C-alpha cells in the first residue's frame, strides 16, 4: 500500500469513461451523471495524491469539490428540469432550436 | 480489516435480505396492473398539488430537496469546526458564524417566498 | 499539528472591495426575502448600484495603496493564507469588471425597450407560452412580474469573477469559477421573449460548463500530484526546481487550460458561445460576453505566468495552435452568419484568439526592450477596449425590435442607417472598434497585443492574426454597408427609444471607445503601471 | 489493498454500465455503486472524513436529487440510440484515445514513487488536520462556498417555485365561499357522499347508490373519474340492470319473488367482492 499508482490508474479510467459518456449519451440527466463521475474520479486522484505527498491539501480540495458539486447539481438539475417541463423531453438533441 | 468484518457481514446480510424479499414477492405475488393501481394512491384523498405530466412527484418538492442539500453541506462544514473547536477559538467561531448567517439568509429567502408552504 | 492554531492574516485593507461586492449580494438576498414585491425592483437595483459604486471606489483606493514589490516591477500583496493575491493586474481587472458590471446592471434594469416590461421572465417556473394567471384579462397575471433575484445573481457573478482573477491557488480558483458560472447559467435561462431558446441556451451552457469544470478539477489534481501543493506560487517553485513527473504537470496544466479556454470560448472549446449568446437575454449576453472574458483571461494570465512561467516553452507551442485555430475559426464561421447575436458571438471568439496572441507575448522582464509594451499590459488594455465595446454593441442590439422581440436577423437591419442614423451610427462605431480600424480603441488594443506577441517571437501567430483581422474587417464593413447603403424593408423593425439607463450605457461605451482610440496613452500607462503579478 | 482489487473492477464495470444502459434510472443506480465503492477507497487512502462526506453528500444528497428529478420527469425517460450529430461516435472514440494516452501517461510513470503516507499528517486526527487546513489557507474559499449555496437556493426557487398571484386561500375562506355558493345558487353544502364501498362494491372507483338506486357520480374521487381509470362503466351497467330487474319484477310479479331478487342481488355482491 505504499504506492498509490493503482488508484491513479483507476481514477484515469473512471474519468475517461465519464468523458466518453458526456459525449455519447443523449439524455441530459445521464450526461450530467457522467460529469459527476468525472468529478468523482478527480476526487479519487486528489485523495491518492494527498496520501502520496503526505499532506492534507488534496483531501481538503476533494472536500470542496464535493460541496461545490452539490451546489452545481441543484442549479443544473433545476435547469434541466425546467427545460424538460417546457419540452417534455430530456434529450440533448431534442433541444435543437439553436443549431447552426 | 478484522474490524470491518462484522460490518461487511451485516452489509451482506442486509443486501441478501433486501434482494430476497423483492425477488420472492415478484415471483410469488399476484400481478394485476391497471392505472388505478399505479396511481399515487389507490384510494384516499386526491394528491395535491398535482404532478405535471406523467410524473409522480410535483415539482414543488424540488425546493425541499434543495433545502436538504444545502443543510447537508452546511453540516459537513460544521463537523471539522466542531471537532477542532478548542484550537480554532475565536477565528473559527467568527468564520463559521458568518457562514451560517449567509446560509440562514438563503433559508429566510426561501421561507418568505413561500418555498416551504405545504399546499 | 499540535501547535497552537493561528488564523491566516486577512488583509481587510486590500480585500474590502471583494467583501463589499459579496455583502451587496447578501443584502440583495435579504431584500428578496423581506421587501414587498412592488418595491423590490427599485430597492434591488439601487442596492446593487450603491454596492458597485462602493466597490469601484474601493478598488481605486486599494490600487492607490498597493505596496511596491520587487523593486517597483510589481505591486501588491498575498493575503488570506495565499488564497488571494491583490496586485496591480488584480485591481486593474477588478476595476474593469466593476465598470462592465455597472453597464450590465443598467441593461438589467431597463424597462422601456420592451413596452414597459422587464427584460426577464415574469415567472420562470411556468412553462413558456402559459402566460397569465388563472384569470382572464384584468385578473392578476404574471405578465408584469419580474424575477428581481437577477440582481443578487449578477452581483454574485461579479464577486466570483473578482475572486477568480485574484485567486492565488487552484482550489480558490475552482470555487470562484463556480461562483461566477452558476449565476450566469441561471441568468441565461430567464429571458422574457423566446423562452425556449433561452432555456436551451442555459442547458447547453450548463452541461458544457460542468463538463469543463470536470477537466479543471482533474487538471488541478494532476498539478497537485506534481507539485504537492495547489498554491500557484508553490507550483512555480516546484516547476523551477524541476524533477518529478513533468508529464503530470503538463497533462494537468493542459486540462486546467481546457476549462479556462472553455470559459473564454477558444476553438475547439467554443461550441457553446454562439448558442448561448443568441439564446440568453441580450442584457445577460452583453454582461457575460464582456465580464467572463475579462475574468477568465485574468485567471489564464495568472495561471500561466505565475504558476507555469518557467515552463513557458512547454505550453507556448500548444497555445500558438489554439490561438491560430481560434482566430481563423472565429472569423471564418462569422462570415456566414445571418443572426446579429451569433455574428457577434463568432466575432468574440476571434477576439479570444487575438487576446491569446497577446498572452503568448510573455517574456522575462529582462528581455523586454525599453518602452516596449509587456504582454500583460497589452492584454489588460485589450480587455478594456473589448469589454466596453461589447457591452455597448449588445446594448444597441436591444433597441431594434420586431413585434415578437429583438430583430435578430442581419437582414432586418438593412437600411437602418437611413431610418435611424443615430442607432446605426453607434452600432457602426462599435463594429469598427471590434474590427480594429484606426482611431477606435480596438485598433490600439490589437496593435499592442500584436506588438507584444511579435516581440516575443510569435511571428506566425501574428501573421495569422493580421490575416484574420482583414477577413474580420470584411464582414464588419459589409454589415455597415448594408445598414447605410441599402433600402430598408417594407416592414422595417421599430427602433425604440430607450430609457436613460440604456442610453447612458451606450453613450459612455461610445465615448470610451472613441477616446481610447484617440488618446490611448493614459489607460495604457495605467495597465503598465499595474506591473507584474505578485507571486 | 484487497479492498482496492475487489472494488476497482466493480467500479469500472459499473461505470461502463452507465455508458450502455438505456434507462436513466439504471445509470443513476450504477453511479451510486461507483460512489459507494469510492467511499471505501477513501477509507483505504487514510481519508476517513471524506469516506463519511462521500456517503453523506454524494450518495445521500446528490444521488438523491438525481433520482428525485428522474422520478419527476418520469423514470421511463430513456434516450434514443439514433445518432443525430454525425461523427458523434467517432468523436467519442477519439476521446477514448485521449483516455488511452492519459492512462498510458500515468501507468507509464509506474510507481510515481513510494507514498509518504498520511501517518504524520493524520497524527492528531484526520478531521483535526483537515480543519487546520480548511480554516487557514482555505478559509476564504469556505466563506465563498456560502455564496455558491445561496446561488443554488436562488436558482432552485426561481426555476422550480411558482409564487402565488393571490394570497393563499385558508380554510375559513373556503368555508365562507361554500356557504355563499349555497346561499346564492343552492349548491350542496355538506360533504359529498362516500364512494360505493358500502353500497354494492368495495372499491372507491364505484359510485355510491342513492336511495332511489341511481349512482351518485360525485361520490367517485375526481382523480379516478377524470382519468377514466378503474372500472366505472361495468358497475354502472350493473346498477341499471339490477334496478331494471327490480322494477320489472315489482311491476308484473307477486311479492313472493322479491326474495329471489334479493338472493340474486346478494350473489352479485358476492361476485364483486
């Protein structure tokens, strides 16, 4: 347990999966979940690096990221919900008045 | 790790019980579905306010969920402060009181605007 | 750990404009909570106005008192445990942000352009199209209601921006990024007219913004992995010491830059810009087009110059590519646009490219020839000219209206110069400034960023910049020509006479744009006087 | 390390699942799996406080909000697989490439070295250590977070809360209005009849029977009658048939047959029950 590399690899995998998810999924709520996955992966990296460096700054950063994510989720889901109520669809593509 | 064994055992037990009960009731229970059965209430009072569309929950409760999240986050900030209170002394107290005041302002706003009214 | 805890020194004397802004927003929330509806709009806008005035005065006072550092090359202080750096560039950007926000506030409070109705939706939680209340005509309805929450949101966004360009560590920068973004996401979705478009703009902006902030956090983690600290000065120390896993630093810095470049709308992270600029209420577009760019360029400069200044040769080539792509992408896509706001959005993308050209002009202060414009000075000056012209030009677009809202199509503006020469003339001046025609502020700005980039040896980028400026002149001038030398259509849009709020905004922006073009000296000196970043 | 090797595959599979499941609610549950596993990894990485925060804030609050919104917009909302932006998947593959690079970078650094470990930093307790960092370097960020939370509250209220145009109607107002309606139009003053639970049937979707045998349609909850759910018409027809039978017997037969009718009536009741 002296080497945090496996944790970093895992966080890289999760981050990339989240990234691919944002680009391929069409449901706004699922897209947003993939963003949350990315943030979680980043937190894992922060906590792993905190252990690596032996200081707690990384953990505090991860804590802040969680808190900020909470506020972001409240605002974001409110926006997604509003547009769903207007259009009765949560698909990113159905929201296409603004293309080109 | 030994410390966590009972916890893990309990987790496994709880998960097993949950899965078992759901599975058994699906397998053996009678299945009759109609719109009245899938309604929020099969009988009783008419739910107010009515949900929009086909959803089950009125959008109004979003503010309740939001309030929960805000206070949740607030408590998470209070824990380190409370644990380390004797060292943080006045500086920490002022910082936290300022923080709490701000959150309370948001709460006052929600309350005054009827975000908490139950109708 | 077991030592006695001592709180960090928080220098109120340097930070109080920031606290004044946040305090104003909090007062705004209290007004929302306790003031009666009818009085709210007036109280809110006055509270915000007073708060901004206090912040502006405070910024000036703070600027006058900044202690000199490094033998006069820089001035300022690191405060709040290294989280905030108040130095010359910071206060310059603060002043600029507050000024732009005042413009935004005036546009927010405008009522006369839309027949006495406010700019924002009466009740955003209602689906678009469902207009009034339950009653018929004469019954109470949401029609003349207004979300006065927009004022505290505006001020919160300003606070976030001020913190953003002053943050001394990546975590504070991240929190500030969110503080400035969340209100803007919300404001984008609150248009009174064309609600669906507005809500879609908010959703796109939000989803892509959240995506980019994911990149920021991961980049922050990798930089932390490299340096063992999130503090930019600490990162600089680690970079100078060398060793460690360089690649962590580079990937991390690249990811942080992705998020920052997203905020300024650089190609290839620009796709949100036209949609959001078009969908958002024009007052919000005016504000965020100017202010977000100012704040985010402040953060980009600080991150690159302070944190990664010694790794310049690692990031400069990548930034060359981004700058070239951004300029070309912006102008090429702008040529085919038929909507005014989209046209301006693409032009703002091109301006991002010009600003990045200026960022590339970073040189060690020893390499700087006597009297040569430093890149920081050039970018700060460019931001001022761009910000003022942007607020002005979007303010003008609110005036030309069709029955259903603003006349968005370029074709509708045909012949406007004949029917209302004043409005068309103001629009033309702003366009010329954005194009960088001499005797406007835009020219001086462009000239200074190009000069500083050329001085640093970024010749290819400067060549592309000049080429794209010429293309840009083509479509700006084409628009001016159709405005003045073609006949107006039968059903020409109405040009409304705004209240003094909008008129003053436009007039001041116009005067500043022309004045900075004729006598750029004082502001250039001021930007130069700001000096370097304090580490 | 055992925890890691057990949880990591689970997390990767769950995360991949988010990419492929059709229903949003399944994606949410898979994300919850990832988040809870992550909490356990935090415990393994000497971050007990974050272990708790991850569960409480992320799994408890954020996922709750996600599921709440899914319930709100309908759990069945699933996305179409039709590709609307051409080259979308290609782009995704490209991002997969970036992923590979990223992964290669970090694995290539195999062993960024031995971790220092948090033994020293956590000596006085993990939460105490965090508090010290939080209240020194990041105290301003902490205060600024309040701004973020207020923004969230403003946003939720603006977008999800509809304010009242007219003051709230109290019970007293409603009672007064009813009496006024009774006085002016002679509207029914008392409560409506209960549904037909005790009349001929034991479900609320059947109307009560008035003394003359006709159904009291107002006794069925409007929710049910508006949606046309349940079984409205058969019971109505049933009532008509029985009433008709009663009437025809009464018209042309002697009283003795009444008992038969009652018998058939009770048989019908038994069926329905």
